[in-house]
C-alpha cells in the first residue's frame, strides 16, 4: 500500500460565506479520515492511526469553532460519533508513541537488559490488542453507517436543510472573514490566559494550555489563507514550537498511567525496575523541556495577531 501524502490545510477564500467555509473544512478533513483509515486498518504504518486521529480532532474542533453559527443541536449527534471513533484511536496512538519514542529513546541507555526486553514484549502485545480493537471498530456496522451518512451530510450541507431561525440562516450566509477574526481572537485570548504565570503552572494547567494551543493551531490552519500569508506562517511556526514542547511534556505525564495499565497485576521485578528507570529518565527530560519552553512562549505571547491586519 502506498501511503497517502500529508495534505496541507484547507484553503478558504475571503469570498466564501460561513456556510461555505464550514462545508470546505468538514470536507477536507473527513476526506483525510477516509484516506488514512485503510492505513490504520492494515497497520502498515503508525502514521495511519496518527493522521486519522488528527483529522477527527480537527473535525470536532471545526464543529466547536462554528458553534456560534450552527446550532449545537444540529452537530451534537455527529460529534458524539466522532468522539466514539476517537476513543479507540487515542489509546492506540499512545502505545505507538510509547514504543517508538518513549522506549526507543531509552534503548541501551539503562543497564537493565532483561527489563528492557520484557517491556518491549509487553508493550507490543498491548499494541497488537489495541490494533485488533481498531479493526473491529472499523468493521462495525456503526462505523460504516457513520462514515456513509456523515459523508452524505457534508455533500448536501445537511446542517442547512433543517428548520432554524431566519436570522441564523442569514448569518450563515455572511462573509467568513469577520467570523474568522472573532474566532481567532477569542482562541488567542484563551491561550494567553491559560499560559499566564507559565513558570508556576501545575501539570494539569500545562495540559490545559496544550489543549488550548491545539485548538488555536487548528483554527489558524482553517483560516490561514484568509489573511496575510507570511504573517500567519510566522505565527503558526511560533505556536507550533510551543505546542511541540507541551506535547512532549504531555507524553511524559501520561506515561505513568499507561504503565499502570501495562503492568497491572505484574510482580516481575525486571519489569518494575525498568518502568521506574523509564519514568525517571523521561521525567528528567520533561523538567529540561519545561525550562526550554519559557523563551518560545514569551516570544509567542508577544506576537501581534496577524488576522488583525486585514
């Protein structure tokens, strides 16, 4: 199987309405789900699970971003189905990252070869089980019904076919540009508030900051073409640097919970010692990354919002 290419973000036009932009964003990202799902199913490359998961997150983010224009009652049923699909892709992705980054980064660096080999074997067995559950989900009637019906809903703009107040319908026909500016400004203000007093934030608060950065990142990707290309590109690069560091810290933060699941009921001293070494190693890396985060965050937080220039 030839892997699909990683597509760039959807390109919107300032001539599009809110309604048209919503359709374009849904179409672009659901097509990504459909393109990468066979890769996830075949397990040919872990990028399949990653890309499906990212596309689902973008779809759910789009639904949230357009909530002021499109009533929640219309989108909630689809959002719930996407949440259900993502519920299996999340743990599978966590195991993929744990094996390819967490374990691979420590291979040969700790003098616990028995524990290292046993941990790799244990994680691989859990990974096999996770992919088996994914295949059952993808083969299920519920998923097939969702994929078929959601695809058709986008094609016919199903959200526009239901009864709604006339002012809501009229609002959906207005230009996407003012709407995008309001959404981006709101997302930016939420991120800045979440990152205030960065150096003293708890692990839970850093996790929330990561989530808010991710939401802002998706919004900038959706609406980037509506504004100054150079300014948006520089803004996204700065945001991406912050988001990447927060992502690594989050991978470390979820590791103890993941290990709890892997080691449940185990009394193997080799495994337990290696798990302790792994947490210690990654925690040291996380502490170092937290120091590295300060400079890019300060740079990002002082950056002018490029969407305000148009």
